[in-house]
């Protein structure tokens, strides 16, 4: 089936990955990076009841989620863990202009574009102004607004339905392996984008190959 659309993740695609930023923050604090990722984000390739996952589904506010994460960290032997402070260090990610231009080129060819992001309602005022959403996308699906998060199959199906697409008509790009697998499970083509500039270029080339 001919590809009619590209659906993009936001963090880790249009801006530098928060996962990469958190790993760097862990190294600065002489913490195990995988341990810190697990404390803050939980098992990200699954959809669970971890506080961060509930935050991204819009079930709890940011303050409550951070308090629960702090308690989990203390129970795991990491007292005085400050998720709010850590998240603040990740807020300065710059926009990847080459990804924005790629998205524009997709639209200029008459293809459909969508954004499918796991996000927190409290972050809306920060991430939404970073790129021109109305110019770049036909539709935006924010996990905190719809009560679902990747890799739950229902959120991919929702994004496809809102764009009037069959799964095989769309290519999805994300920086989280579990989210890529989730898209493939519903029948979408999917591309994993890396954290380094050369990996971003390679992912855009792979995306282009699906459109040619």
C-alpha cells in the first residue's frame, strides 16, 4: 500500500532526546544512567502504572507524579532524589532544524503529517511554541489530552483514525524502541531515530526511502 503520511514523535525527534539528557545528568551526579532512567521514566517501553506513565496519560498532575517518583527513589535506596530539578536541566533542548525542514518537504509533496507525543499537560506551554504546529501537522495527538500513551496500540489507532489512514499508509518515527515496536504491531511502518546528529540524518534518509 502506498505511503500517504508520516507521523512524528516530538521529544527526541524535533528536539534532542530527554533520555539522552537524563543520561548526561546521571553521569554528572555519578549515578547509574539506567537506574536514573528507570526511576524517572519507569519501564518506558511498556505502558504501566509508574507515576510518569500516569502523568503522561493525564491521570495525575506533575507535582503528584514527582512526589511519587521521589518516594520510589527513596525506597530504592536513593534518598533526596529531585526529579523536578532533573527535569529542569532537560528544558533547554534546541530544535532540530533538519527535521522541521524534512516535515515541511513531506507536506509540500501533498502527504499528510501528524504528531503523536507522550507528554504532560504541564509541559504544554513550553513544547508547543517550539515548532509551528499548525504549519507542520494536520493533527496533533497529545497523550495527556487523550488519556492514552505509547506504546498502547489504541493511541496509534486513534492517530490513524483522526487522519483517515490505514496503518500501512503511514510511517511513524520515534526515539524510543518500544514506541517503534508499538507502531509496527498495529501495522505501521516505523523508523527509530537516534540521539546523535549522524543518527538523525540516517533516520531521515530511512524515512525518505519509505516515501520514494
